[in-house]
C-alpha cells in the first residue's frame, strides 16, 4: 500500500541555528535535499520538515511570511511513544534554546506538552494510551 508523506515547509531566520537546534533534539539532516537555502529534516519515514531561508520560502508563495514569534501560522503536533518521551523531547528543545509554551495537558490517557523552536514555530508533543481509545 502506498504510504502518503507530508512535507512541512517552514521559514527560518537562521538556517545554521535551525540545523543545530534540531540536531540537539536527535534529528538528522538529509544532505541530499539540503543546501545553503534549505535544510531537510526527516522526522519519520512519512514526515519531512523543510526549513527554508525567508528568501527561498518567498519563492513558493506570494503571501507575506508571518513573524512566527508573534503570530501563529500552524500548530505542529508530533506523537510520542510514552509520557517520558514527551518530556524528554520538550526538555531537549528547551536545552537547545527553545521555549516551553502553554501548560502541560494531562488527561490520564493522554499527555502533551508544547515548545516553540528558535523561529517561534509551535510543536506539540503528545502521548496517548491506545488501549483507552480502543475500548
């Protein structure tokens, strides 16, 4: 069966800082699709984040590029395999220069936290007990 992929394209004010930040979160860069204007970071086999300089990003849209530190353009949500993995990723993000945003959400069967990356893009990290959903 064909597995559809998603390529999330985001603008960044500092490509080198973005590479370092996501490297500190444990993600690798795909050099085949990276250059001095874009960095490709696979999050899984089906999800790839493409960070572009503002100049490169502007080639794909006629819309104004928002200042993601003061405006929200998207909320990105990532699943985690456990509550500890949620905390681990958010803590790594903060240690790498990101900022916690919002309060932890704990519903027993579901737990989530969020952080803003260096450009202010909000990443939500969520664990959910699959057995609670099945019943």
